[in-house]
C-alpha cells in the first residue's frame, strides 16, 4: 500500500504497445525512440497538499483522471504485488485530459 505525503501525485502510467495492430512485435529500441516529451497515465492518489502552493486545493485532480505529465519526471515505485507506478510532484502534471462525449 502506498500513502502519499505532501504535494505528490501517484500515477499509473499508460503501458506502451509492444505489438502492432497487425501482430508485429515492436522492439524496445523503437518504442523508446517513438516516445514523445510527454507521457500519459491515470491518477491513483493525490497528496494532501497538492497544488496548495499555487493557490488551489488538491481537488483539482481526482482519482481516475487521465493526465499528461513530463517524461522522465518523478520516481518509479513498486508495490508489494510488483506493480510499477510513478510518484510525481504536482508541478510535473501538465494537464488533465477530458474525453468529449
């Protein structure tokens, strides 16, 4: 179990596609080369003081929100079930993505 402190945000990063729609296995070198300067993921937890330094409260992001964040930001952590997550500073989240319906 992970419990956040201060201004951090726990993200479940989107998984990279390793097989093309046609069934071709994509090598790791190509996946890394194609990655952009930003990444995407889902918010799992928001620290109690996130965004307070910016005059906002932590309810600006909610669990389940899809976000875009700076590539290589944060620290990777692994839980007891070997799932990998990222802990980011609130400043590293660039935007919240909303799906038009």
